[in-house]
C-alpha cells in the first residue's frame, strides 16, 4: 500500500504478509495518537483477542511529535519522541494480538486542515484493503481538536466508498471528554470488564506518556469502573467496566446528514432531559 507520508508503515506482529494481515480485519480503530486506541477501543481489542474469526487492526493517524515529556524523556527531541511513540504503539499491537497496526505519521496540523485530502485518502486506502465490519474512532464532542479532525476525516473517507463497501457500524468513543453526559438511550455501553490484566498491559506500554506526567493507565481503567458503577442508580453493577460510545452509523448510511447537527441532537436531548427533571421536581 502506498501512503502520502514516506515514513508511514504497517506493522504486523505475527509476521504475516501485510496485505494478507490487513485483509483479515473485522474490527478497526482509527485514532489520532499513540495510545488513543487502547483507551477508547478496548472493546474491539478484547472482542478479537485470541479469536480465529475476528481480528483487530489499529490505525494511528498522527506522528505523536508534540507530546509532553518528562523524567527519562525530558530532553528528547520531537524526532526522538516520534521513534519512541512508534515503538510503544507496536508493543501494544503485539500485546493486544492485533492483526496489523498502521502508523500514518501525519502532523497534527495536516490532520486539522480540512482542505488537506491526504489524510482522507490514506484512511480510505486502509478501509478498502481491510473492509472492516466495525470501526471505532473519536466522538464528535471530544474536546481535542485533533481527535475531532480524525473523526471528521474518517467519516469523509467512509463516505467516499460505495455504500456496499462501507463498514456495518461506526462508533465514536471516549478519550478527551467522557460520554456519561449523554442520555442513557443514546449511549452505546461497551462491556470491557474482561481481561483487565490485558487492558492494564496495553496502557502500560506507553511509558513515555505516563512518565510525561499523565497517568492515562490509571485514569482510563478508573473511568471504565466509574462508568459501570454510576451507569444505573437503582441496581447492582452488571459489568465491572464500561466504555461509552455514540453510534455514528447514521452518518455513513446517509451522506446528507450533517455531523454538527447530528452531535447537537445528542446535546439537545441531554438539555431536554435535565430541563424536564428540574421542571418536574421544582
């Protein structure tokens, strides 16, 4: 496969030829940065882990050069950090039994440029080769500009495909904004309580980010526990960990749907629920 960035690559943990490995994909996650996949798309990872008929492929769009750094990595240059983060993502792919891991190596600026079609074209290239049934990406209400840009480019890439070749499901998941604010009817609740040791191992390989002063490993696992416990107020916990998502599938079924109007619909329904409760109890 040819990509727009010379340093872009596809890593296959088990050494299978790239085209063959990518073609096995059933579940794909498309994230902005190294470790985003392991935070937001663990449901897809664990769904495929150790299975013969399901295979998870990761896609990281940016090169990770602008990450904070401290401790061991305090004096690393941007180029050195890119190498570290690329290696960490490959480690996660090995631990998580991914069929393949794509590293597209775009700058954040390129991803955030809505007029730059290169990102869309590279994502499309992967979608055509992999033909995933399920795709996970960021959610449209995320507060990180690069994350929101990635979901918009992902939607555009899928919409560029014939409808017969599009994934069956597209989910927007949690990283830089929880989705617990959505009304319960709008939540997609992924049960991720299984293999918590695997979840911890996947997050733990990103040492440069943890040493950089962000305990993403503890925070992500804690959020999953919190989601499970605070999901329902009048019942015992039905799961040990939940990741919340929103169903973005309508946006790849109907190309006329506006992503902005789609996500503001979620916000409006949340507003209505709060308003109705306050009016009822006043």
